[in-house]
C-alpha cells in the first residue's frame, strides 16, 4: 500500500519560523509604499519607491512557501478551505463594504457596476473578470481572488511537490518560471510596451497580469522552495548574500525605470525578476532559524506588526486614496493612475499620516474583530471535524501563515 504524504515526510525541522511572520509586515509596507508612489509621488526618489511594487510578488511567494512548510498530509479540502476563509472573509467584508459605501454616496457613481464589482470581490471571482479585476472600490482585493484559487488547488500541488526530490523540484521551478516569462512575452507582443496603453487595452492586459493564471508561477515558486527544504535541501546562501543579490536586481530595475518596458505597471518585468529571489530570501531566513539563529524580522515588535498585516494590506489603499482625495479633491481614483500628480515634498507628510492611520486601522481590526471572529469560526470548524488544536500556545508563539495564515506550530492555521 502506498504511503501517504504524511507518512513519508518527517515534520519540518522547525515548525514556527518567526521571521516569516515579521516579513509579512515588510510585504504590506512595500505594497503601501508602491501605492504612495502612484497617488502621492515624492521628488527625486519616486522611481525607487516604485520598486516596492514587487511586494505583491513577495506576498504570493510567501503564501506558497508558508503553506507548504506547515502542510500536513491528512488535511481535507473542506477543512483546509474553511480555515482559510475564517482568516480572510470576515475582514474582507469590511474592507469591501467601507469604500463601497463611500463610492455610492458620491455623485455620478455607477451604482450597478460598483455593487457588482464589490460582490465579485466578496466571492473571490473578480480576478477572473477582465473588466472588474482592478475596477472596484478596493483594487488590492484582486490578490485575494488569486490566492483563494491557489488555496483551492494547494492540497494537490502541495502533495505533488512534497513527493518530489530537491533535484526534481529545481527543474520544475525552472519550468514554472519559464511559464511566467513566456506568458509575459505573449502579452508584450499583444500589447507592445512602446505603444500608449488605452483603457480598452488595459482591460485585457491587466487580466493577463492580475488573474490567477498570470500569477500562479509566483505562488508555485514558494511551494517548490519550501518543499525542497522539507525534502532535505539545506539552503547554503546567507540572508546577507541573498539580500545583496536582491539589492543588485532592484538597482538594475531602477536603471531601467525610463525604458518602455517599465513604463506601465502591467508591462513591468519586476515581478518576474524578483519571484525567485524572494523565494531564496524566505529560504535563507528559514535556514537561519533552523540553525538556531534569530533575525531582525523575528523580533517581537515586528512579529506583532506581521500579525496585523492583513488589515493593513486590505485597508491601506482606502486610507491612501482618502488622504490623496482630500489633497486633490478634483481627482477621482483612476485619475491618479492616468494623469499622475506632480511630485512634491509635502507628500512625505501625507504619506506618514496615511501610514499611521493604516497601522491603527490594521491593529483595531485585528484586535477587536479579525482575531476574535477567526478564533470562533475555526473553533467551530475544529469541533465539527473532530480535530483539536494545541491549547497551550498563544498566537504570539505560533504565528500565522503568511498574510492570510502563518507557519504555526502544528500545521496550517
């Protein structure tokens, strides 16, 4: 009789990788910075701030890595998805409803479109609809639409990866990354970067970039790296070495900031360049903690910030746009992208205000809503399934897996 994945594999050498929880805060911060660079650009360094747009790639790689690291072979699909939804959906409801209320109260709003887009976000289908993927009151929710699809196929992908050797996983990773580049090249041919991007073109192009098929390679790179480490790979590059390579890569992307290929966000190859490097960074931090050494991102303050990162991520765009609209009352959301404002030094102040409010909102939501509701739903699911989680550990000890769940001490949370 064939052995199950759970029987074949030893548990991870260290289940709770605290650095991964702290790095979730870095991810949410980079996405915040990238949106500040669009709506409140600052002089001289805005091209550098724009590099933070790869934070979305960081999140998707981290999602795949964390889920695979804490994977248990006996998880059922319903139990696994139920716990994922307990983490995501309650907070998503508020993050979609709040800006929708603002939009419906504004004159000239297309009520039908905005309401339909909000419902698509709530049911995680917006990333499958070209005209809706980004055209909603909270555009950042497209990523959860992708992630939920990745969750839906994860049990199959995780079991497949964890049955492969590190050498096989390396070749699969090459194929996965080649797929990502091939897809982008096809889009470059269909929508040449050297030509102005019209709204009609943007619909098809953004679907190709922000849909699950357009981002699955990033998630899978994280899955494959974590699987390789669980199958015996010892990552031999240090955090410092990987960070140096990342700095060089970002520097090269910055030098290309004026080129046509980086002129529009959907054309930008930044995510393709950074995906394997972020997977290596996660592996380096994981190996560091396996070897008994801590890191900056494992410090309690940053781990605590990592735990509120989902709220920060889901609400930061609404906060930034609200502040930007107060500064530029004549602009609608799309205007900040199609007709950028002039970079001015005062935007640093407004960016600081936006960050402070985003962190406060993220903490309030996590402390008084997200965490209590999640605990109740997951407790109900565990009771219905007959499973019991270890009661002795506090959330600060177990962490959560990635932005919407973390490598906890006893498997996927």
